[in-house]
């Protein structure tokens, strides 16, 4: 307790700095995964992707990011283990943030698309199991999170597969694909608006002190979806048919989907910010809670809005400074993407991530996106997928867990030796 009281301000400053650094890593690496499909399908440019991500990543982190932070904070370690020595939990969370941030910096420099969720969870498990005891880890909670790393890409893969199959059936196999695209694209736009609005109204406004009932949330979400669909319908009027024959007709259809990709890019950025900000600010919230309670480890800690702002700001900074490295490659490596394929993959990813964020399940956006892109690719046949790239991505995921854990253990013992 005395260490917390004596060095409380120092720990608070370090938590903010390390949390911002971790969020920076998320922006540099993971946001590239979130926006890669939009850039890879040539629906938007890298510059446009960065502008969209700045706005919607920050909005998702601030409005809807608080629900997941409680799972990151309480679901991995048994906080009762630290009741007598709360400073050990502070050391551990600080070391986890710094370790995950360092690994993300290395991976971003190398252009590796790794999982930020893997990074922080591996770091927390590493310091707790080695630095404290194996019993300090809530293995049941870790199992739930680890299970989501399998279920989320499968879920996104199925959704992506079904979405692209529906596009093929309703639009590309229609007698007039261009007319069919203009007919059905507003419906897909409605889905985008509904999904993002639903998580915002049901979870996000709690941080602003506004309580919205589930029925009200659904009503407002439907209205938001209809409004977005109306905007999309109006904007697609400007897209004119260039020809009625052959390959150019398909290009006409893809122009319609390129417009829709702008909306899905916004949805993906919002969804990513709402879920992955927890990887940076969950440990920060735990440290702040301990310091504010004078060393007492509380079961529940309210996530202040200013912590969410640190997370959102860090994500934006990392994206602007380093995000272009992975954005430039992630959208073309797994499978060839067109706007219609990119739309199906992005909407499937956004739906899965927003759903997971809403129920407090910290999943990996990287896993989810890869699952969605694989689902879309499989809808065209196995030959459409670059299995070498996919295997390399899987290998980088496996390396991330031990890398985060080892770095965290080293930093934990350095902090312990430094402060006592």
C-alpha cells in the first residue's frame, strides 16, 4: 500500500504514457488491417482511408470502447491475488502495456500484420504466471478469450461467405447486373448503418451519461440505417452506365460497390476503435482504479472518459505516423479484392467486431478480418486464396503470444526492482 501512495503520481504518468504508446501501436498496425480491404479493392485511396480512420476510430474508441475494457481488466488475472500487494498488479499492467507496445512497434516496422489482442493478453498472462504465480491467472477467462480467437474468424468467414454469395446471386447473376446493383445496394447500406448505430446506442452513450432502452436503441438504429440507405441511394444516382456489354458491365457494378465501400470503411473503423481500444486502456483503467482507491484492488472500476480519449488519440497518432506501411500491402496479399468482395469482407468483419464489442468479448480484428477475407475468397474457390501469405500470417500470430509474454516478464522484474 505504501508504495502505491508514495509513487502513485509516477505510476499514473507511466500508465498514461505506456497506454498511449500501446494505442499508438494499435493505430500503426491493427488499423491497417481494418482499412486494408478498402484500399486493396481500390475503392478509396490511402489518404482517404487515413482521414476516415481518424474520425471513426476515435469515435468508436470514445463512444463504444468502455464495455470491452472491463473484460481485459478483470477477465485475465485474479485481482484477489493482489489484495495484499497491489503494487504488483500495477507493475504487471505497466509491463504489459510497454511490452505489447514494443512488439507492435517492431511488427509495424517489419510490416507484419499481428494481433494487438494477442500482444496484450500474452503480456498479461506472462507477467502474472511467471512474476506472481500460475494461480494468479484466471485460466477460465483466458480460455474464453482464446476461444473467441477461433470463433470470431469462423463467424466472420461464414458471414463474409454468405454476404458475397448473396451479392453473386442477387446482382452478378441478374439479367441486368447494373440495375440489380442499384436496387440492392441501398439494402446493404442499411445493414451498415444499423449495425454501427446499434452498438453506439446500446453501449456507447453510457459514457456520456445518457441511458437508452433497448427498444429505443433498436428504433434509433433502424432510423439511422434508413437515413444512411437514403444517402447511399441519392449518391449512387450519380453513377452512370458506361456500357451494357461484357466486362465493362461488371466494372459498372463495381463502381456502385466502390461507393458502398466508403460506408463500410467508416463502419470498420468505428468497430475497430470500439473493440481494440480496450487493449490499450484496459490496463490503464486498472492502474487508475488502484491509485484512486489508495491501493485497494476493486472488483469494478468505472472507465473515465479521459482514459478513452488517451486510447483514441494514441490510435489516431499511430495510424497517421506509421499506418501506411501495412495498409499498402494487407489489402492485396491474401486474395484479389474488388469493391464488391472488399465490401463483403469488411461488413462481415465490422458486424463480428461490433457484436463482440457489444457483449464485452475482446476479439482480434486481425483474426476476424482474415477470416472474413478467407470466407469471401472461398466463395470464389480455394485457388483464389494465397495460402503462402495466409500461412505466414498464422505464423506471426503464433510468435506474438510468446513475444508479448517474454517482454512483459522482463519489464515486470525491472519495475519490481526499481520501485520495490
